[in-house]
C-alpha cells in the first residue's frame, strides 16, 4: 500500500524532537528560533534560556566570538560551512568540556538576502579525546629522546605533555649521582632521594623546585608507585588522607586548585628510574583512558632515559679508564721540559706519553685510537703499554712502529672492535740532548709542529706512514733534523685542529701562530691553544709540548779507542781522570770496573774502533761503549768451571739500569749508575763473584 505525501512539518518535528545531534535555527540577528532540546549540551536547559538568545548567552563556556564569526560568515556569503571543530564547556554540564563539530547551512528566502541559517552540532568529545590522546603519544614519540642526555630527555617529555595533556608535568629521577650508577631491580625504598630534573611550565611550583633532591613523603601515591611500579590516577582534594604525610609540602596543590593527578613510574628493564607526575586544574579531570596514555609516555621516556644512563655510565667508565691509562706525572728530564693538555670529551682513545730513553734521550708520543667508548680506551691502553715496552728496548723508530703496527693488527684479529679500517694513528719524536737531533716518525698521524727559539715555525717533512693496524708490511720512514736549545716540539691529535671553518692546513697554521711566543711558560701555551683552537667537543684533544734543552759540553766526555786489549787500562785511566774533574771520586772504582768489562766485551766480540762516552746528568752517571758489531751481548750465569762469562753479570750488579741500543751500523752497550743514593761496592761484588765460582 502506497502512502500519501510526507508532511515537511512532521519531518522537522521528528528531527527536532529525537535527533541525537543538536539542531539550531538562527534568524538574521543570530537569535535561536528553534532548537533540539535532546541535543547533548543543552539537554535539561529550559526553552526560555535558549529560544530568543544568542549562543554566548546560553553557552557561555564556548568562545562566543568564534561562533558568532562563523555565523556571520555564512549569513554574509550564503555558502554552507561544514564540520568546524569547536571546544567549550557544556551549557548543561559546566564541569565538562565538549568538543563539537559545527556545520552551518543558510536558509534561502524569496529575496536576495539570507533570512537565517540552520546549525547542526555533533558531539565528538569522545572521538576527539581519543584523537588528542593519540596526538600526545605521537608528540612524545617524535620529540623525546633526541639526545643521550637525561636532563634533555626529561625536558622533552614534559614539553610534549604540557599543555595539551596536562596542566603541569614533572619528572623526578633517582638521585644516584653524576655517574649514573647501575639500577637495582625491584621496589625502590621510600627513603631513596629523587631529584626534580624537569617540570613544565617553567613557573610551576606545586611541591618542589627543579634541582631539589629528597625522598617523597611516606606513605603517598609517589612512594606507592615506586614500591610496586604501577601508575596511579589520584584524585586531589582537601579530604584525601595521603596529603597529611606532608601538609605544608602538598599545600600548593590545593592552592593551585589541582583536582586530579597521575603518578607513573619510569621503568626500564624491571628497574624504576624515577617518576612522571601529571597534574590538572582544568575542568576535566584525568580519566582511565588518560592513565593509559601516561603509562605509554612514561614507558617511551624511560627507555630513552635508560639509554642515556647507559651512555653516561659507559662514558664515565671510559673516561676514567682513559685517564687511568694516561701517564701520571710526566718525568722531569734534562732533555726537555714538557707540558700537556688532555681533553677526553669524547671518551675515545687519544693518548700521549713521555718516555725516558738511554743516553738522556726522550721519546715524545701522541696517538689516537679509532672509535670511542670503553673499547677504544682499552685498545689505547694496550697500544700505549706496547709502545712504551718497545721504546724501552732501544729500538730504532721505524722498527718500533713496525712492531707496534703488528701489535695493532693482532688486536684487530683478536676482535678488538673498530669502526674503521685502522686501529690507531701515532706520531713519535725521539730527541737527543747531546747531539740535539730529533728523529720524527708517524703512522697516519699529523706531523709535529716545530718552532724555533725565536718563534718561527720550522718546515720539517715527516713522511706519513700508514695508520697502525692496516697491515701490508709498508715501511715507516723517519725524518732526522737538528734543533736549537729552546725550540718547541708540539705533538697533537686531530681533535685539537677541529676548529670550525678551518681545514687541516689552515688549522695547523693557526696552531703555529698560537705557539709563536715560544718562550712563554709551556702550561700557559697549552691553555692558550685550547682557548684559541676551540677543540671539537665530540673528539679527544691532546696537545703535548716539549721545550728542548742541550747538555753542556762539560757534562759529556767522549773518546775513540782502537780495538786492542791494551786500551782497557787506558780506558780506566781516562775514566778516573774525568771523574776526578767532576769530583766523583767515590764512583771511580765502580765505574772503572764497569768500563773495563764493557770495553773488553766490545774489543773481544766487536770490530773496528771502540767509542767510550761518559755523561753526567741529574744525579746519574752514564757509561756507553759503542762498537760495530750488531750482535747483542747476553747476560748469563757462568758455571764454576768457566774461566769467563761474568762480565755483564758484574755490570748488571753495579748498575741501576743497563741495556743495548742498536744503530744502523753499530750497537751501544750502556750502564747507568745513580749518584744520589747508595751505590754497590765493587769490592763486595768481587767477593760475590768469587763465591759463585766456588759453588
């Protein structure tokens, strides 16, 4: 059966009576002429408070100016407006905030004007709240964790949550000190202090100030969250019993009209790192759905904070290890005066060393291990120990670097991690204060800067060898040059030259200019270099300065003797005369015995003339005998039936140190005696040798 035509009036009555959407008819003066009393927000409002009134009169919680401007726009243009989001307090429930989509449709009259319009208001509060929560989490994921610094991570978290989600946000972290101590799993005792590291807005003063460190009052929602690791939605009112734990401390909550808060523990790997606390004084309190948002935001931030703590711990351990593996107090030497600056900003593998060598020589070393962190620091320590050990063997510089390259290659083969194709770079300069010669060599490292006593840089071509650990058996070529006393030798890592806007050559010229006042105190020059060079904060910066000295001619005695056994007595006589000149008569018997054994050894096993040299230097006496045989003598214990073989044993017993130094075409056997302490008696030594022979 077909019905009759639908009555328009019936349709309108049904819509205005039963539609869940809010329908409003406005006249040309923006007054409501008809509305749907079932619409959310105006439900239960008397009709006389709506009909005949403008929006700002019956819905004061909405921005009247915004809605009026939208109505004016449609009345003037005659064009509809659809789905414009507007927020405000509900007219019938002022404690609730509504999010509504407003659509406005002009009414067509018989003339050219628009006599009114129809407004359709759809309540999208729940939908928009869900979208807002997703937007908050999106902002947290997008902005939190941009650095490995805990304070910055906390700042990013509170800024992502305020004001969109909370009116005030605070982050408190367990106060374990600057080294980021390893967290313990399980509940956090209520007596553990927490430090306020960040809050937003900046002028928020609800319970404690940024930087304050103290335990939270017990028992409160804060200590409960620390104990069980569960987030809590907590109402705040004057009759809440937990406020009594610290009435004065919690008073600002009531003064600022806070009515709702969320306390969420920052937990990572079953360890509580701190607390995220969110406060609201806006009309809408936190809901259960908001608690889930807080949990997710706290979990995201906690993961980044845990990474920051791990980085802080590793950085601290690496820096401590690196400093521990660096030289302590550099030795005071006759050859050079030294000073250094060491900035382990990147906790990497930069290192330096000042190694005293035989013959009053000194090795100046600066190196840089590839990479950063504990692994780089450990590799640096291994290489530094290996280099010092090799240097003390009196190896030639090229041979020393060749062996060190082999050590570095073995470290790579053993699994020492490196992000590059090499393990380290290194530069070494050996300075001899007697000859005033420098022997410089480098493995992939910047060449040293040399400045003469007048402040002028010297051009020294030090061939660049391959970095350490690259293998291939490539050769290292040293450069030999002579310097005047008072010259400056500067060794450094590339981190010192990383000034903004300068390439390597320009930065090197800059450093030469900084070091031009070569006569200034070395430590002052080091500080000035840091101020002027602006080292990179992302890499280690090492600068080792050495001012050269020369031994005075009267400190050295040198003779060349023929390779004839008869000259042993001559050698003893020359030594006795020189020690008398130096007023070292007490050292004569011991020194004569040492020289006799060394010269006899050189004549017996060597070829060509024998060179004898005595050096007096800072409380020690050096005896050196050079011959043209490259074979090294070996210390051995003679048997009772042996007629000889005790020479080096005697030298060892009479010396504080002894050794063999190899040159290109010869070798030098040397002995060092201390003049500022108790010295062994040669007579007693003869008795020991006789006793050994009798056994």
